[in-house]
């Protein structure tokens, strides 16, 4: 049998691996980070100015921002092929004064979108970016042919946000309210009441939507099961991005479907991936829900035909991966994996190891033992 694990992941920075090929290059990562900062500054100053110019509020609501999605999960992959782009999701939260007496904003979400888009227009023109305004739940800023920033817009009742900012200032002894606000931008993410986060939607006006539970769920899964799980999710996304130039199963669907199937394989990412891929088609066909909302079916969102297409491609992938591990030719194993992942998978048969069946069995996860009397604790 063959051990392909070092071609999936290695700690040797001088050796190629699929994991390393998936990482954003330093230039693109810096470009995204700088663009995020510029977009934030533009919206932070621009939205209050635009809203005030329209006479919609006498106050000056200051947006807060929380990065979400694959950038926050650390599962973001570089694009595999055109027209794919690396994306960064940065939620814009406003303590709107016109939330007033209700838990829902009294001003249409369209006004929020219009204010944000008007605020962004000068920056977009100056940088020669592209403003995309046809996404139902966000504003997209394309900063290059390879990357974009999505800005979903959220509303938070003023009194809740003001209470949290005030508490942060009192608890941490900040010299100024400005410093308290910076600290609160982190604290409020956790402390905001769950029923007070509303997402602006171009067609449905406002809808309850909180990105925190999925983020917290996935990070807890990684904390409990280890970094190998995060890598497996990235490999699945890499497979999708090579098999579908656009579309395919969403990242959250892959995460939600794969996490319960994952079992750690010591130093064997190839076997851990095989375990997941073997069970994944049946799991997709059986239906996968949002891990924090059983009422939301992620597979129904994809559609029955595309679920079946994904299941069949994953079945073919499982055969190729199993065949590669069982192959007698290291070069053939690499060739099969390059077909599944594209040229980002290293064509390095010289680094494939021949291992015994006993060694493969030994990499299997240990049987669960009795529960510890004292469980693990986490700081923070």
C-alpha cells in the first residue's frame, strides 16, 4: 500500500504539498487584507454621511465590522481556475437610530444598501475596482480578477449596541470611548443577543440571520478534533473547485456534511480524507441540515439534481483515492490525484511511501475509552 499523506500536507516548508498550494499567496492575502481595511474605513465614514445627507437620521450611526466565512474559519483556498475568486466576507453592522421601538428596522433594507453603495462608489472608482449590486444578501467589491470582498449588511438595535459599548468602557477602564468601541467590536460579536441580528436582503427587506453560530460550531469542531479536520475540509473544497468551475456544493454544506464523518488518522491525511469521502455520498443523499438550525436544509438549497451530481462525483473520487492508496505504482497514484485535484496536487512520486497493511491499520483512530472525571477547559 502507498502513503500519499506528505503530498497532501507536510511541515517541511521546502516541499510542495496540496495544502501549501491551496494557501493564498502573500501578495493576494495582503491585497485582500488592505482592501478590507479600505472598505471598512470607507463605510465607517461614508454610511453616516450619506444617511445624514438623506435626512434619515439626526444621529451618526457608526458601523462595526466582523469578518466571517472561510477567512474567519481559516478554510479559504486560492482559486483553482477561472472564473473563481478568493473571497473575504466582512459583515457591516449598524446600530441604526431608526430601529427605534421595534426589534426590526422601520426603514427599508434598500436604504441601507443604497447608502453603503453610494459611500463605496468613490473608493471603487479610485481603485478601479468593480461594485456588484445584484447579490441578494450583500454588496460585492471585486478588487481584481482573482479576489473580491462581500459585505453583508446587518442591523442591530441601538440600545443593545450602546449598552455593550458602555459596559466595555466600564469593565476595561478605557481612557476614551473610541478605545472602548475598538474593544467592543470584538466583545459585541459574542455578547449580542441572538434575536437582534437582522440581515438586509434586497428582495425580502430584513431577515433574521446570524453568522456566529456556524463559525462557533466549526471552530469548536476543530478544537475538539484537531487541525486535520480543517485540512480535510480544505481538500474537499479544492476537489470541488477543480471539478466545478462554478457552482457545486457550497462550503458550508461540505463542512456540515464532513465534520460528523471525520475521524483523526495520525499523520495520514490521505486516509482521513478517504474515510470522509467514502461516507459523504450517502450523507448528501440523506440530506444535510445547517448544524445550528435543523429547519434549514443545506441540500435542499443545492437542489436534488445537483446533490445527485455531487454524490456521483464524490463516489468516483473515492474510487480514485482508494485506488491510489492501494496502487503498486507511485507515479500512477499521483496521476490519479492530479486528475481529481488539478495541477495543484504535487506530481512527486518520489515522495510517496510504501507502507504495510499493518502500518495503515495502526493509523486508525483509537477506540474511545472511559470519560475523564475532569474534562478539558478552554480559556477565553
